């Protein structure tokens, strides 16, 4: 097995995690940071249980079966009939938080559905040699951040005693597929994920030239790209934006429009988790958004974790945490300085929780619960335009994405979907954590 170079990996992960320590805060930023550090008083606590009940009873609205996947699954939203790779990890976390028999369709427990999701991703890895961005043809020229080994281990460890023999055989089969997926990231045979840094990988793609041209045309206005660049520059920009899409954060100022030049902290942290999981899977006992990733993975030292936790103020907003710190860019990215996505919150909360920063973790969790509950009660904007028609939002829903600064539904690039599963999952995780009184 090709292991990450531990000293180099830790140094780079720490540098990536703490690079924002060099950002000089302006007086207004410092005041804002001090405000966030004070005890947060929830404003929608009375609505939290209602939203929690809504989520617990609404999973089945996204129940989906399709011909190209072997198992039923919960899609991101009722109208979607595909699965997106990294979305499934966050849905998986919510399902295992909610794990119980609830009499849903086909009497599937949440654990069983979490296993279905892992099985579907394993089947895609068997078919393609990697897990594609999405289960539709357009999503097969790249992957997304690798979480499948983490999902497999979670499912195995939650198996009931009466499922143990089946789970052992399942884990043995899954191990071989996971090794194939891991090799995709480190071998360079399907796409060039290698970097000059020993043991560290990057996001890239394996799109055709035709795909790259089409991608560039689609992004011309969206990202204010040059209308008629020379072919070499066009190819280079297309490579970077495909790599950015593989990161799952399409698109974000995080990569400065050169994603393929980064040994991304989240990718390499996740691959470290794969290596740890492979060691666990072959042990006789078993027989068979991103600076917080090292904390979530348990990879950071106490000192590194302290530095990352100290930088929370760069991401924290009135209603949660944003995908990035403030930037000088004029492009309105949907994974940017105001955007409060569910996976960002789950990784931040879990990372802070792992290292005992419970005051910060609970504050972020409470803000996210309030953000979702606020728009469950009274969604804003109250209306949106789609297909030249005006649609009104009604109370009683959760949404795909929110604005962490304003506390509203995020409308960047397209209207947010109702009941996107990773929002429900992150809400369930945050709710359970706050209710536990841990720490």
C-alpha cells in the first residue's frame, strides 16, 4: 500500500488548515469575531423539535429506485433520480443518527438504507473503477471527495449481532472494491491525480476534449471567463474547473481558479482515513468547509487542532459557518464566503467535537438548527423565479442550501431544492449532539 508521507502530510494539512492565520483581520472583523465568541442564544429553539420530527418522518419522500443501481436509495430531493457521491456520506451520517425501525416503505431501517447507499456506490466503483460524481452518464468524467470506506466501516460497525455473519462477508467483498477506488486516486491510470509532493494527491478529471469545450462554454457567463482564449489557456482553465467540480465545491474561491494545482487538504485527509480503514479491515479482530477535515479525521495534533479552532471566526457568521473566509473576488460563488452548506457544518461540528471544543461545536450546531428552523417557519426569499415562472415558498420545509450571513435560503445560481437529504442529515446530527449535553 502506498501510504501518505506522514510528516509531510501532517505539515501540509496543518498549513492548509491554518493558512488563514496570516490573514490580517480588520477592526470590523475583529469585533465580529468577538461577537461570535460570546455565548450564542438560540432564537428558534421552540421550533427545533418540530423540524426534527419533520425530518424524521420525511426521509421516505425521497425514496427512489432506478434501473442502473442495485438498491433503493434516498435521493437528495424528491425530484432527483440520481445519487451524488459525496452527498451520500452526509445523508449516511443522518440516517445512522436516526437509526431505528420506523415502519417506512419496505420496512427498511435507516441502517439498512445506509447500507443500500454504500452498496450503490460500491456497484459504481466496480463498474467504472472509481465512484463517479453522479450515477448519471454526465457525471462519469470525474469523481468527488472519497468517503466510501468511511461509510462501509460505519455500516459494518452498526450491524446488529444477527447480521454479523452477513456483514463479515459483505466487508470482505467491499474491501476489494475500496482498494480499487483508492488505487484510482493514487495510480494515475484513469486520471492524473498525482502531484510532485510524495504521497499527496490532487483533484483532476478525465473528461474528453469535447467535454472540456462544452464545460468552458457553460461557464463563460457564470464565472466571467475570457470569451475567446487561446487553446492552451482554454484547456488549462477547463482542467482547473473540472478539478474544482471533482472537489464537490463547484464553484468556490477556495482554489483561486487553479484547483488542479492544489494537494487539497480534504482529499488527502480522506485518503488517510482510507489507509487507516484498510488496516482496520485486515486486522484479525475484524476478519474480513475543509480546514476542519484533519480534526474530523482525528489526524491533527492537539496544537494543530487548537490553531484551526482559533480560526473558526474567519468562517463563522451570524447564522452558522460559511464555506470560505472572506475573499476579494467579485464572482458570486455558491461555495463562498456567505454560503452555509450542510456538509460544511457537519465537518466543522464533528471536528471541533472530536478535539473537545464543545463550546464552539455547540454554538455552530445551535446556529445551524436555528438557520434551518427559521426558514422552516418563514422561508425567505418568499418567492423565486424558475422557467420564467414565479413560485412561492410555503412554511414547513427544509432546503438544500442557506446563507450563513443573512439566515435566508441560498439562491445562488439556482433555486434551492426542498428537503435535500444532507440538510436533513446534518440537522439530525446537530440536534442529537446538542440534546446529548456532551462536553
